[in-house]
C-alpha cells in the first residue's frame, strides 16, 4: 500500500505550495486546532496523526484503502438484488454501506469486513454503525 501511495503522489504531482508551505508534508508539521465551546476557546491542541478535514487527498486515500475490500465483497460477498445486478456495498467520501438480501448474507459480508480489518489494521467505528432490514414486498 505504501508503494502505491508513493506512486499516486508521483503521478498526480501534488502542489508544491500547499497552505503556504514548501510541500504537502510540511503542511502537517506543527498542526494545531482549537475547540470552540460556550465557555470560550480551548488552548491549542497539537495533531500528530491523520489527514486534515477537507484535504483534497482524503477521498483518494479512502478509495485506495477500501478498493481491496470492495473487490472482496464483490467476489465473495452476498449482495442485495436490484434488477439483474447484485450490490454488496456503497462507498462515498468516508462512509461505507454493506448490503445483502438476507441475514446470512450480511453475516458473510461482515466476516469479509472483519478479515479485511485484520489484514489492514483499519478499524470500524461501532458507534457509527447501524443495521436495518428492507422488505422488497
């Protein structure tokens, strides 16, 4: 994955003057944020990891990171039938929706997600996860 990201950066030739810095990596040096509360602003909080919100590279990184998962779901997952198509997942921005036409199928898709998470170290934020059933009837 690291080699792929280096290649992508090379191919798209990221801007040299990002936020007034010499390079994009410099834009992340000494990165801070402030939280606004009803009692006033907090002291500066130093950010050591992550991609800045609104960074134009964020959607590309998300797509690159999830592409193998989407392939695994298409290949081995159980999808939700729409006409003659079977949809196993929808991905947009930093959201992922798993789809299946049965409880057992969803269990299979979740197993695939668990395997992918174990292989990549990516984690699912369970507090943002929801499940529901749709009736085609």
